[in-house]
C-alpha cells in the first residue's frame, strides 16, 4: 500500500508548489496548530500530524492547510493533541477559534512582513461554512459564540466587527440573498431571543449597557447591511399585531424601559417619597441616555441600506397604526379590563418612541431647517398610490385637515415623498398618540389627587384614626407617585429641548406653507413638489393671506394641535425650563399663532384656533395663574415685527367660537375664554396694542352697516352676552349653594340615608365648581369691559349697544347691592371665587367711564327692569363700606345726572304717549326714530333694533331669511312723518305752556 492510500492527506503534500503554498510558520502563528510532529516540541501549539499528515516541510499546500483547518474545527477534544498549548490553541468553539485566527492574521498583515490574504481566505471560507451549515459542527451553538465575542469586545476592538463583516460578505458571496438571510436568521435569532429575555427582566437602573453594544454589531457597517435586516425582521411582529404586541418585540422591550411602568396596569417603581415638586436628575440622565441609545440603533437601521430603511419605516408606520386607539378620548382613562390591556402599547413605550423620533428630527430643526423640504400634500395620497409615491404612514389620507376638501375633487399630490417628509408626519402622529394621552392622563390624576387630598383633610379633621383616613392616605401616596412619574417622563430635559426645537421647526413650516406666494405654488405644480424649499419669512400683511394654496386641505389639524398641547403642558406643569433659552422659538411660534389663530381662511375649525389662543397665553411674560413656573421672559409682544396683528387675531377667534353653529360645552367655553382674557388684559398694559383696540373701535363705528358686522362690535356684543349669562348662572348656583349649606347646618341632612347624604355632598361640590367657573370668567369679563371703556366710549354708547350695556350694569348692580343681596351670602366665598365687593367696584368704574355720554345716562334711567332712583344709593352704601374713595363722589354725581335725564325723558314720553301703532317698533315697542324696511318680510323696524339683532343672528327675525345691514332700506317717508308728528306734539306743548 502506498503512502497516499494509507493517508489521503499525503497526496496533498505532493501537490504543493511555490505559487499556492503557505509558509509553515505563518500557518502555525495564525492557526496555532502544526503538522510537524518532530518540530512540535516546545511550541504551545496543537499537533495535528496524527489527524492530518506528518510533515516537516517549510511550505504547505493551500489545500492541505484548508483540510487541516476543517479537521481542526470539527475536533471536540483538542486537549489530547496538545502538551503545552495555550487556551486559544485548544479553543473548541469554531467561531471563537476562527475569530482569534482572524485577529492574529490581521495583526501579522498590519506589520507588513507577510501577505496573509490566502490564509484570511481560508478563515473566512470556514467561518462561512459554519454560518451556512451549522449542523456539520453540532452540537456547537454559534449564536452563543457570537454573543460572547460581542460581549468581550470593547470600543478599541475593531477586529470583532471586521470579522463579522467579512464573514457576512463571504456568506453573501456563496449563497443567494434569500438563503443567506435565512442562514443569518438561524444563527442570530437565538442570540436576539436571549437578549430579549434579558431586557424583559431589567428596568432603567439595572439594564446593562452591553445590550446596545451587542445590537450595535448588527447595524454598524453598511457592508453587512443584511444583519440589520435580520434585526428589524426579528423585531417585527405579525402584520395583524395589536398595539400592545409591539411591546413584546426586541425594540419594543427597549422602548418600554422608562420612568413609567412597562405595562400600563403595572405598579409605579420610582418617586415613592411624598413631594409634588420632586425631580430626579440622575433618573433623567438614565432615561436620556437610554433613549439616546435606542435612537442611535434606529438611526443606524435607517441609514444602513435601502432595505433596512424601508423595513424600519414600515415598523414605525405599522406600530403607530396599531396604536391609533390611544388617540381616542377614552384612551386617556385607565382601562383595566383584561381584554383591552394589550390592545394598545403603554405610555412608557409610546413616550420613548416619541423621544426617539424627536431625535431623528434634529436635522429638520434650526439651524439646518430641513423641515423646509417637507411636502404638505403627504396626507392627500390615497392608499392605492402609497407604495408608488413612497408614503409609508398608514391612513394618512383619513387625517382631518386644516381646510375641508371639495367632495369628489382629488387633492394635489407630489410625484414622490422624501424621508424628511415621512419622518416629520410620523413624529407628529407619534406625539399625538404618545404624549397627548399621557398629558391628559396626568391632568386627570392631578385632579383625582386634589379630590383625594380634600377628602382626606375632611376625614382627618373629623376622625384622625378612622380606617378611611388611612386608606385615603395610601391612595394619596399612590396618586402622588403617578403624578411624579408621568410628569418627570414628559419633562425630561433632553427630550423637552428636542420637542421645543421640533415644534419651532413645525411652526416655521406651517407659516411658510400658509403664506407661500402664488408663483412659488405654481412652480411646485410644475416640479411635482410643494415643499417651501427656502425660508421666506414674509410679513403678515392681512388677517388672511391673499393666496391660499389648495394643499392647505392636506395639512393635518394634529400639527397645530400638537404644538398647542405642548405649550399648554409647559404652561400648566412647569415643563418649560428650556423654552427660556431658545428665543428664536418664541418668534416662530408667535408668528404661527398670529397667522392661524385669526384666520378662518386657513383653519376651518374654530376650536383649533381657540386652542392656539390658549397656547398664546404661554408666551405671556408673566406668572400664570395655577402654574408653578417662574416668571417667563419674552419680547415678542414688544419687538416682533408682526406683533400688532395680535389684537385683531384674538378678536377673530373670540367671535368665531360663538359663530360655529355648534353647542359649545360650558366648561370648554370657559377653557377657551379664560386664556383670551388673560392675553387681552396683558395687551392693555402695552400702548401699541391699546391703540389697536382703539383703531378697531373706530373702524367699527365707521362700518356699522357693513355687510358683515364689524369685528369689534361683534366682540363687545359677545362680552355683554357672556357677562349677563355668567352673572345669572353664578347667582343661581350661589343661591342653591346657600340653601344646601343652611340645610346641612340646620341638621336636615341627619335624617337622610347615607346615599342621599352623599348625593347632597356631590350636588354641593358640583354647584361649587360651576359657581367658581362662572365667577372667575364673569370677573374677567367685567374687568375687560372696564379696561375697554377707559379708552373706548362712543361705540358702547351707539344706539345699537347703549341699552344693552346700561341694562346689564343695572341688573348686576341691583343683584349685588339691592334688598335681596342676602340670597347669595354663602359660607367660604373665596372657595367659589365670589367677591361681590370687587365686582361692585368694577361695575362702578364702567358707569363712570361712560358717564360723559348723555345717551348712556338716558339708557340707564330708562331700564325698566333693574333701575330705580334708589339703585345708586344702595351702591353708595357698599362703596363707603369697602373704601370706594373718589368713586363714591363720582357715582353720586352720575346718579344725579341719570335722575335728571330720566325726568326729562319722562316728560318727553308722556308727550309722545299716544303715538300711532305704525310709528312703534314691532320688536321692542318703542317709538322709531330711524325706520327701515326689511327686504324679505317687508316689516318696518327701527335701525338700531335690527342692527342689534344682526350682531348675533344674521337672519330676518320675522321669517328667518338671511339678512345683512346693507340690505335694509330706509323708510324716508315714514321717518319724515314721525319727525313731523313729534315736532307737532312739542310745538303744541310749548304753546300750552
């Protein structure tokens, strides 16, 4: 038998030539084995001469080394082939061994002494075989081997990453892409499953940094982009997954780690101490670092390859769609039903996702302002066109937009949508589904906490050792912990800064879109791209821009809603510590609010514009009532180039709330009005803005009979309506409160059952809340009327307004100072914000402000419902008691003037008492002085009567047909007839006297 027959590897010895041979020394240095039995002594190598072939040749054929290497890899007991080998030499785990060989080879190559390319090729060939045919190496577990390599590597170790990349490239060379992807999944899915199990056990404090380090290996190098595909495929749930299912994915499990509990119904872990103003900078730092790590991972997936970008965007879009129910009103409540717990993801998951997306939007913000590349027509793309146009977000077409689209008319769309546009709309959608429900939940828990504290104090006062007191104290601690956890999650500084910058960019984009010139829009039509491209920063020249592009029908309301929600959260909950720094954000947000708040041409929904008025209050450089924030510093009301538009913009939105044709819930109306009053009161401290009010009043007087009633006239008409409604409601509620309090004090409740007694307590609390709302808003309304009448008088004394303002003031004064004022004398007036003395002072100021006008004094005297000669005497008594000062004398003089004018008018009326019926106004039964004919009903009424009616109802009062003041016709003949009749009466009276 020949030597070749005895050992098949012997033939390979004879095949070696100089061109394909490898130096024995290189093989030994790299692979840590030798085939030279005689020369093995003293070397820390495996001796494979008995396994392969025994040779002392200095040059070994490449095929021989390849076979020897493969045999080395499938050895299970390497120790028997070593007498004094190193741990690296006896390594039995194939991937770990090849990784070591790769490192040694790279090091030798770097020294430049020898060409190692063929040895490298052998390493990569075998590593590829391990990946593609792991069964050959059973029972080895390659996923665990890779995991260990990743864990052991550090930031200075480039070898592990390079080894992974080169092995990946080799597998892709040898297999088609689908088979290669399958091979990688078979190896790495078990490793990712182990990571997922590890993450599920950890929280924000205990999570190991190595998790992100390990995942980073799969996404760091574009040459091995397929590994990113493995990761995103692994973390993608099935297409029908519910929102909560995303929490169970690998990426989802990382997003769930937060200050908030991972699962919505789980217990809160942090902030167990009793303090409502507590923050924890160390916890903030951990949260920020964790969210930054997730962001870097997602960012790498997006830039790794077109395929990983597509799949990552799809993951985000599907996740947002699966969690769309979080945007519904009920989702802000705690739903504990088992079947609904997993239907949507938790606050922890969603707020972390929002934080990641906000970081992705950094290039859209100042200074890069890539937001100017966002196309406004994204939400106009129909489902059938999504794929072709590059729209990943699901159901964007169904978004409610700033302007309604015409039925049956297809909206404009671009040719293709870029990544900047995608991530902009996704981030807004995520904030809507993540932060906004969380803000709502925080508000609700804070209200519950306030109620619990009130009840606890009451119980504690009556019986400190009561079991209920202990339960309430425990409940209070839990609610306080919830408040602190939610509040600290939402106001984490890094994310808060990112939010502010993103909303600044969004405000700039909205303003640019709203004011885009027609020629720029037409250029966009030609290019199939409607993004603004450049920052024009045009001046606001009118309430509504001269050109409104059709794409305003495609911009979602949620963008403005999100900005408003963020600013309102900052205003109420001290989350604005970073907005102080970024003055550019003040300008951008202020300009956007001015443009959209006052223009129904840009925003159809008046409720959305009212929210912008609420957001405007955030920018007031004052301490906000009910907020814990420090005094805020901004200069937009003094220096912004468009600042003088704020008054008209505010009045437009104020009036539009009443003109919706919808029933506005009182509490909602209260929330809308209160910030508007706060802004107007502040503006009254600025001469420039006071002049704007004056100019609008002058314009109103000059256009009293315009087609549209002037905005200022409609505004003061609504102020008077509000004031009357609020005082009526307040006094009615206070009267009921007094009756309930008296019944409680008299012991009448003692005979009631427990349920009936509780019902009475609930009634009392509810009436108290309503009275408080009424009194706060009523006080603000009266104060605003007082401010307005200090500078603006004639319009209040116009014949269409003067009777209303006079009768309103008399009505107020009679109830507050008249004989029946005791009906409203409740206990704890401060609790209900009821301050009758202050209201009497304010009303008295309004009387004096308008007292120089004779028509006002006459109107006061002719109010048959509330005025009497004793009215101002009652008021004087109260003013003396509360220290009215100069006002007492002024009111006394005013009272005398009113009585004098009343007496004169009475004489006149007695003279004209027998006026023919055709001279009398059919609506208010007074003698007409300026009769006009209504065009559709042909009824004749006084001009002042119909003008007053049309302020709140633009229809003919006799047949409900549409009507505006420009359509009424003066009845000159009747007017002359009435004037001649009056003159005849006066002449007869003079002759008689």
